[in-house]
């Protein structure tokens, strides 16, 4: 009965209820969009990066989120030192890899250049590597300014075989092949000879990483720990180590997005509290009549609190719809820029939104409900 009365009360003030619900919808919708980015990034990394890369990756110092995009820091002189202990630790192959991001005015004009020795079989590093068009790099092209471009980045930028892609004002690479891989990482990179790349960016004596292939990949964690003791100045990461760094980075962005969302939710809570206080003020005589016919104070308290919760839940439902539309828009632009869907609406995100809306309605309704319960019957009946 209480919830029915609360619903009827909101219906009689439909315009005010609608406007308040829309305000809540905007708050909840923005929360859904912000938090969906974290959910989407987790799915992207679990689907596309879980099986990516070598058995062990070697960095200069601890690996963090900036290691892959900063100027190469790892001295190439460590290559012979690692080769010297390769047989002892069951390392079959050690390959230098340099990464360099060519920035642009827009995300679509930024390119990730990946330098590898041209004789390397890329399929040994990235799952399902496939040459789709053109040719692969040849072993003799050590210092040639040629490259293979990922399918996704080629389609986004309308790049065909033979096109010259500029790295900086001094250096450009001719595209000779279009490639793809199951994990999707290669699809968003330009693979070039490592010597050409390091010469172009002026760091001939350094690289970003060494990647290692093991005879027994299952022992990657054990070997990584042993090598860390021999080379304490280097960082040795297995696939799971790299993923844990990425997950930690996503958690940091989760905190930032949640902080922004809380501001929007507070504004929604203020809107609910304001609407309910106005409703209580306007219905003072009505509440007096209800008390006069025998209703207790706790009945009015529960009635106003129920209205606040219903108002918030209606706003949450609208907000989830608004959030879903926002997610579609975000993914539309993300697919055009990086060919990945970076936002996703998950069941736990929907549940979280509903729970947050319930709590927001509950807390926002406490003060108006308490005010309604404390209205003296005589004063209420005397009010015009």
C-alpha cells in the first residue's frame, strides 16, 4: 500500500517528477559511461593481449605504463650479456624490439612504429600473424626505410601499398605490406627494420625491450625470477606481469572516473532532496489530514522516503538507457580511431548503477521524510 501511494503521489506531480528523474538520469548515465570504459578496457586486454608477446620481456628497470611509449632506454650492450647466459636458462632466442609513437594532432593521426630485425619471424612473437597484402620485410633490408602496416590502421587512414609514411621531418617509410594478427596488436602498428627506426629517432645504441623465447615457456616465471637476481638493473616480465601492470593502470583510471561520477551523483542527490522538500512543504495540510485520521508519524516518514527511492530508481532506469546510448557513441568513434570497442555495459555495471541510485534516493529522502514526520497536526490543519 505504501509504495502504491508513493507512486500515485509522483504521478500527480508528473512534470516535476519527470524533470527530477531526467536530472538523475544524466547523473547515472554519465556514471555508466565513465565506468563502462574500465569494463571495456578490461575486456579488450583479456581478449586481445592475454596471449600476446614473448615468453619473457626485458626492460630497462621496472616495467610500467610508460615503458612502451617512451624513447628507447635499454642499452643494446645487454644483448651479448644475455646471450652469454641463454643456454644456462633455456633461452632459445633473444630479439631486440624498439617502439616509438609518432604523435599527431588527433588520435587517428598517431602511429606506433615497432622496430624488429627484418629476418625475425613475427609469428613467433604475435599469435596468428598473417601477411594480407604485399610482401614481408626481407633479411637484407636491415637499413631500408620500408615497413609493414597493420590492417586496422591502414583501413582507418586509407593507406595502400606503396604509400610513404612520415615518421619525422627527416625520415619516412614506404609501406610494402599489410599485416594482421589474431591478438589485434599488430593491426595497430607499423613494423619496420629496427636499425632504420633507431637511426631515424637518433638512439642507435638503445632499444625498448629484448624479447625472449624459451624452450619451456611454462617455466617463464621461474626463469624471470632467476634472471632478475643476475641482472638486478633490468626488468624481466612474463605475459602475466605485463597484464598486471596494465590492470593496475586501469584501476587508477577507475578511481579517477569514479571521482568524476561521484560529483554528478551528488548533484543528482541534491535534486532529489530539493524536490522532496518542496513536495513536503506543499503537502503540509494534506499530511495534517492524514495524521488527524489516525496515521502515525512513521507512516509519513515511510511514504516520503518511498517516493524519494522510487524517483531515484526511475531516474536510474532512464540513466542506464542514456548510458547505453553514450556507450554506442563512444564505441563508434573508438572503432574509427583504433578499431576496438573500449566501452561495454556489463551486468555488474547495471547492478552497481541501480544500487547507487537506491542509496542516493534513500539518503536524499531522509531529511524530507523526517520533516514530514515532525509536522504538528494542529499546525498542519490550520495551514491554508
